[in-house]
C-alpha cells in the first residue's frame, strides 16, 4: 500500500518543519557545500514562486482589456502556482537535507515537469485569449 | 610555505560556496521586492481606497520587510563561520520564515484581486 506510507512520510515531514532541531538527530552532518547547494536550490524555487506571483499581478494589471472573469482566473491560477511552489520549496529542502544526512538517494520529483507543463499551457491560453481579443 | 597552510584565508573554499549562497539570497530578496511592488501597485489602481486598502499595504510592506530581515540575518551568519572555513548552514526556521512571507504575499494578493 503506497498511500499510508505517503501519509506517514508527510507526517514525518511536518514534524520536522515545526521542530527543526530534530533534523540534527538524524544521520551525520553532510559536507557544508552540499547543504549550501541545497539552500541555493531552495532559494531558486522561492524565486520561481515570486516570479509566478508577480506574473499573476502583471496579468491583472497589464491586460485591462481582458474579460474580468478570464483575467481573474489567470491571476488566481498564477498566485496559486506561486503558493504551491513556495510550499514545495521548503518541503523539498527538508527532504533533501534529511536524505543527505542519512546517506540516501535524493528524492525524485515530478513537480518540475508538472510546473513546466502548467506554465506552458497557461502561456498558450493567455496568448490565444489575447490574440482572439476576448474583451468585455 | 608551510605557514600559508595554517592561514584561514588559505583554506578558503575554491568553489566560493558562501559567496554564491549570499548572492542567491540577494537575488531572492530582489524578486521578493518586485512582487511586493506589483502587489502595492495593484492597491493603488483601486479608485477609492478605504481603510482596508491601507491595512493591506501595511501588511504587504511588513511581509516584505520580514523577508528582508530574514535574508539579511542569514547573509550575516554566512559571513561568520562556525569554524575556520566552515560556514554555518541554514536552519529550518529561516526556510519556514521565508516561505511564510511568500504565502502571506499570496494571501494579500488574493485579497486585493478578489
């Protein structure tokens, strides 16, 4: 059964989030360069989140001729994407840090490809809507 | 020649890891500032601002400043090594604080747009 395992992993992650010192109990401290690289990856994901959030505000502010509902849908989709990216950035950082401490493989993730596909679809949708001139 | 090997400057990380990490924090702070400014502009576009809008902008600025402070603190701990040539790594509290600021920004943004 994959599902209970996943729930247990999620619970372990959440405990780690709110009791950060616990991570020191696990395994051994990795080379600081790996931890710093993990930190920079976390920051890169955070910047991606800020870019999506900024993009959401940009859609709302710089496409005023767009139909109100369409505009709000795009804006909320981008803001939600930004929030997802931010939550995922810290969760991925914790999981990578723990994997390095235990000497395990780094966690594999389908999030980057899903995000890429989502942003691509959204961009095409916005282009189509703007080109068709679906105004109010 | 043997003396230079004892010198902390000589064991400096050739990959410039702390410097790169500090610049990554700087870049992220700039991205945060851009998002905050865009959110602020969103409020300014409302024709007749009420007290709610003032509160929203105040919270926005607070979230931005919290992020700036977290980034600044982290950059300072990077500059003060735990031991020779070993910079301190980020604790989960800093990561959570930075993420919380981002989520607050999303919440305020949604409140302004909707």
